[in-house]
C-alpha cells in the first residue's frame, strides 16, 4: 500500500474513485453523483491543484483505492483550522487499515503546517467511519438533524473536531 499526495496528474483516477463513492454511498457525502458526473475532468484537476485543498490517495499497485482531503479557508480568522473532506475507501480495501493510513498522512501534514484543529462530519449510522475518526482523536460536538436529503430520506450529520494543540 502506498499513501501519497494526489496531484493533477491523478485527476482521472481521483474523479473515478470519487464518482464511485458518490454513487455507492450517496448518504455519506454532501456532493451528489448526479451533479458531479456532469463536471469535466478539468474540475478534478483544478481541485487537486488548488492551494486551499490537499488530497492523499491510497494505491494498491497502480489502482487508487482510497482518498481523503483537507480543505482550508482563506480568511485570516480561520487559518488555524481546516476541514477533512471526501474520505472514501473502496469496499474491497476496507478492513486493511487504508482509512487509518490516509488519516495519518493528513494529520501529519496538518501538524507540520501548524494547524490547530480539524473538523469533519460523518453521517449518523456510519459506525465504522465514526469509530475510525474517534481512534484518531476526533470527538463529537453535535448532531445536525436532517443535514442532507437523498431522495425522500434525510440523514443527520455528526460534527466532529480534533484539537491538534493537545496531541
């Protein structure tokens, strides 16, 4: 397993992985497959080249089997924090520590950049993901009811935070 930063050269593989996650688990993401599938490859290239986002990928051989992102805001008062986004590991690679390795790479970069806190949301009921985040030190600070709607079903989001100054 190789964990490394993704670059615009990885856009095709990243876009394919992202679309798969959106299609297979629509309740896990605020983005939708129906919207993202219509976007050109250039959108993925720009996302991977942005100064405000960083992405890591997990590769088994040449296949991208997981990814996670870190999104920063540009406003002065929030430069100390960032948001974990787009975590997805293909089902055939789950249970192999891929998600933990991706998060460890993200956490190492966050600490090296001097970030003080990270936030994320996880869909209520996704116990495997919630447990992974808790093992990495994230703690819940609130549940947002009806945060997203997929068809007629609404899903709550668990908001979690990790204080990087105490670890």
